[in-house]
C-alpha cells in the first residue's frame, strides 16, 4: 500500500505524524469531541479519556462567550447537551463553565485545553464569525500554530482566521473548496486550487448524499497535490480498515476505543512523539 505523501510538514508540523526507526508516516487518528460514549462531548473529562487511550489528536469545536472567551462547544445553542437554554453567545465564560454537559462537567475554555495538554494537537472547527478574532488572538498568544489545524465548513471564515495568524498554520478545506477539489483532482488541478485556497488537508465523509467521495484514485491524486485526506465520522471497525487500506491519512471517530484498537493492530499506535 502506498503510504502518505504529506504536505510540507517542515512548515506544518501538525500534519507530521511519523514514528519508528527510521521514522515512517503513520495515519492520524482523531478522537471526535474527545471520547464520550455516555455523554459529555467536548468536555475535559472526554479529552482525558481520549488521552488515556493514547490519542494525540483531538477534533473539537469552538464558539465564543458573551465576554469574548473562546469556548469548546459544538452547537450555537445550549439546549441539546446542557440544562441551559438559548445561544452560547448570550452567556459569559463563567456562566458557561458552570453548565453541565451531559452530566460530565462544564463547558471548557480552549485556553484551558491548550494549557492542560501541551502535547496535544487540536483539529479545531471554528463555528461562528464572532469566534474568528478571539480564536486567532488566542493561538497567537500561546504560539500554538504548530499544534492546531484550522477548520470550518465556511471557507470564508477559515481564511479570515488564517489572515489573522502570525505564523503559517495548517488548515483543512470547507465545503466549497472540498467540492472544488473533488472536481479539480481528476484534472490534475488540485495542487493549484489548494495553494490558492490555503488548504493542506481535505476532511470529508466517505460518501455524501449517496455519492462516493473517498476512492483510491481520489486519495492518490490528493497525495500528488501534497494534500492529506481525513475521513469523518467513522465509527465501525470495518469502515476504518477499508479506508486505511485505501491509503487515507486520517480518520475521525466517536468510537475512540475502536479506532485505537484498529491502529494498534496495524502497528500505528500509540502516535509518535510530537515534532519538536
């Protein structure tokens, strides 16, 4: 199996997941919102469980509080996973931290996660326009550029973050650029499109509305363009094995225990040490 030609990992060490002697590229395993099989997604407890399983990469989401603090939370509103009601942006960071998420702890700040686990790499979905500047300011303040990958379904929002960052930072395509790259790849134009869009990885579902997105040819063409392909959200072992056999460079999963076991069976676990 052809293994992971990666983007410029000297410039974007977030994407460099090599281990062994000599070092060899390993697929990236991302625990989706931490590991919360019984609830409590995107909480410190969920992240702790993922770290205990050996994860070095987490996929998380950020919103902003009423007082401009970047909070780790997926939804615009509090209703689905907390006892609170209404938009996240209507509450202060202190108020949000006091809300129970699935009975497993309050909503954490992104700064608390960065400080608690300095070795972790975070795939961060910036969920709102209001979060753009506070998020970029936080990454700059903590010099966390090599530890984060900037993601958003909105390419406009993603690029707004990148413009505010002090140093080059890895980024994955939003919906529009993903669609454009899917079209451009068979034409040999994925590289120019990716460079123009400031994209270093594609994070896609295996299929979308009944259309297969991830194929061996698609992965190969992305590699040739210097792009990694990460697939979400894969929770069954059979799907993980199938995608890794196709050569994908990363898998995002809610079933962190299953993904860790899969990677272990393939001698790709735990992750290698962080890049210096």
